[in-house]
């Protein structure tokens, strides 16, 4: 097999595959488990955090769509390289892989913890390892079949969220009788008011919300496996943002409306607590099935993101060339093997430190995704002046909107640095960032 054949990917992803793969990366632990943390931080007012982060995400996704219409057959990392050179693309690319591998470890450990509901006597690390094996096996399929499977996996949890919104709304307004009288909108103003912990809590919640929304930019990696990506991507982005924000904000409103924010348990998913209030038989089993499906779907998207970024970097001489090798199905096999090693280490973490592993890893994706989003906005700011052709899709308000978004994301990133609860995670990110910077100095040093 020739080198260029080894590095070839297949253009078999359809628009619905792209949308649901990105949504699969977004709708996972962040909404089903992390929502209890954000609500406990900011109360009902946390909805403002989700809406504000959604507006920032809209600009980031619009920047990707705009650059995709100008530079076909290039992905997110290529845009950064065109704008600021290979050195920054090298750093951001490896950071992005680091982020997705951390997400995958979080998701497979979460899957193992949910599976313990049915298999309480089986150790967490065993169930996490089984979940990892399933995800790795799925990712050996061709990208067309992988996209189709992710379409259905993500579809299950999206359907669950829609059902949750309808059932919760009926309980909220007394259409369906619950175990207690319908609260209507009283819980939004009782128990300390809409902003019980003040505006500062809205900023604190943004740290978790950015982790929740992270993965949306995965669309920027599907471009090289999508026919006519420059034409279909703008349409996908417009519908995608609305769906993501609605699938986060509406369930949060339902949860805050039905259960007082200061009575939410951080030991159980808020979704389980609300479904239990419906009195439906087997609600816990149904919800647990959805949770397992949700986190496996997110892990599946994460492995896709990590392998495609590693493949892209290998073809650009920013990672070992062996990582560019693809199978006859167009799967980056060596990149997948590397991901398998990391997931194996993740299962080992679940064995030695299952109580601390979530706290250590959870801040990594949130911080890294902020750096990636900032890079995307800055790339669009710089490249717009030198586009070889006029883009068919443009972000309005250039350069102010892109610049303001980059500033807001930078402020949130600084807040991450000074958050004492994330000290270990952010310390690891900063050390890795320094190592990448030093490596880039040697790898791309100027030659005469």
C-alpha cells in the first residue's frame, strides 16, 4: 500500500451523520450528570450560563462554517495552520487529542458506574474496560457505518430528552398528577430567588457548561470525510446550534421547576429524580439504559475525534507518520490502537482511584476546549482578510463579534486557572501545554 493510500479517509459521512456525531459528543455526562453541579452552583439562574455559552458556541461554529466554504477539503486544524502556522496547529492538535482522550476515559468510567446499577457485584474497572472494548470495536467499522451507528445512538438520547421535556412540562403544570401538587413556576423564585448565589455563581457555572458544550467543534474534523462539506456545513451549523441550546436549556428549566435547586442530589442524575416523580413503573431502568447509551455515544464521538485529529497531524508531519496508516475501511488503525492504550490506562485509574478520577479529569476537557475555541475565532479573524474567494456563508459583525467572543472565552479560561477545585487538572493541562510548546520550538525551528 502506498503512503498516500495509507493516509486516505473515505467521504461517506452524510449531513445527518455529522449533526448527530457532533451532538453525540455534546450530549453526555455534561447534561445527564453535570447539570446537578451547575444547578447547585447557581440555582435556576444557571440557565443564563447555558444561554450565554450557547451564544459563544454559535460564533465558534459559524467561524468553522465560514472557513470551510473558503477552504474545501481542510479541517479545523488546517484552518489554524493557515492562519498562524504549523507550530500553533501542532500545539492545538495535540491538546485536542488530549482533551478527547480525557473525555473518553470519563465517559467509559461513567458507563461502568451506570452498568453497576444492573451488575452491582462486578468491579467498576471491569465494566469500564468492557465499555471501552465495545467503543473500540465500533470504531473499526467504516466511517459510513460508524456515522450510521452514532446516528441511532445519539438519536436514542435525543428522543429521551424530548420525552423528558414533555413529561416534565406536564408534571410542572399539573397536566399529569405527580407525587406532590404541581409547582408551576414557584421554584424559580422561591428558595433564595432566581439568582440565590448571585451573578458570580453564573460565571462559576460557565466552567462546567463549557465542558458540557465541548465536542460541538467536532464538526470541524468531519470535513475531510464529507462530500461537498463547504455547501452542507452552513446549513448543519444553523440547525445544530438551536438543537444543542434547546436540549440543554429546556431540561434545565424543567429540573429547576420541578425540584427546588437546593434539594437536588449530586449522587443521582437529576433526570432520574424527575422521572421517579412521575411514578412510572421501571422508570429507573429506562433512565439507566438511556444514561449508558448516552455516555457510550459520547465516548464513540470522542474516539472518532481523537483518531481523526491524530491522522490529520500525522499527514502534516506533526505526529509520527505511522499514525496516518488507514485500513481498507478507511479507519486510522494505529491511531485507534493508541486510543486503546489510553482507555486501558483509564480503566486502571478506575481500579486505583475510582473516587477521585472524575474530579481530576473533569476540568481537562473544559479548559482545553476553551483554548481550541479561542484558536478557531482568532483564525477566522486573521484569515478573513486574505480569503482567496468570497465565502458563501459569513459571520455577521466581523471583526467585533469574533473578537469579543475570543475575549469572553479568554476570561473564562483565566477563571479556570484560578479555580482551586481544578488545580490538579489545570496543572496537568498547563504542564502538557509547556511540553508541547518546547517540542514545537525544536520540531519547527527556523532553518536557513
